């Protein structure tokens, strides 16, 4: 939290937390989450009666006072994450893939967001935040330039794309290759 971390080229797999099962960007500005496989992470109850929140894969909350840079989330595979738990806040059990809320700023593009589950709502929960998601393959769809919803056609359990995947060359045509 309170920073601009680069989170690059990782496999973030099978973590458990009370919020942000894979990644937490708390009071961040200018963070970069790129080229990561974020899979099978979950938000669940850590102890009986303990509060839980949301964001199975990524939690983005607020921004430092005076900061203006959006957090950038691009070229990631975000698959099979989940969010469940006790309803004790507006975000509990929400956003199997993303929770972006409470004045946060984030821009996401060229992501595969697929097969994420949550107790309530959709796999992407946005509230009181600035969030744009473009040129991404999103299960159940989401409005945004270049977004689509087609089975990604993974070649294997490592989430590499098969030769027939609709995700190949479907990203932002203006994006630099990183």
C-alpha cells in the first residue's frame, strides 16, 4: 500500500486472504501490474465470524491524497479466482476478479478475465472509483473499447493460449509490446 509497485511477470496462484486474494493495491497511484497469471486465489473467511471483503484476484482501494496517476493493469490472465464471505461491507463477497472502489483509479487493458466467481454481483465490482477496462476478453462481457466475451481456448493448465484462441492479436492495436 501507499506506493507504486511494479508487479511484473509473476504467477500468483492459490492464495487466500480476507481481501485481495492475489494482489492488494491499497492507496496506490501509478502501480503497474503486467504480464502476470493471477489464478485460483480466493477471498474467504479467515476465522469464524471474522469480516471478509472482496477482490478474489485484485483489490484496488483509494488513492493517496494529491496523487493523480492511475494504476495500470495490463496483459494479465486473471482466471478462476473467487470471493466469498460475510456481508459486513459493500464489497464483501463481490468481485471474483476485481474490486475497484473508494476513489481508486485504475486502467486495465489486454487482459483475460475468465471463470472468476463471487458470492454477489459480477466478477468485476466498481464503486466510487475511476476504472476503464478495454481490449480484454471478459466472461459475461463488459462495455469498453475492444472488449469481447469468447472462451479463451487455453492450450494447457498453464494458461497458454492455443493456436485457435480468439485472444491472439485481440489486444489494443496501439499498445506497445512489453
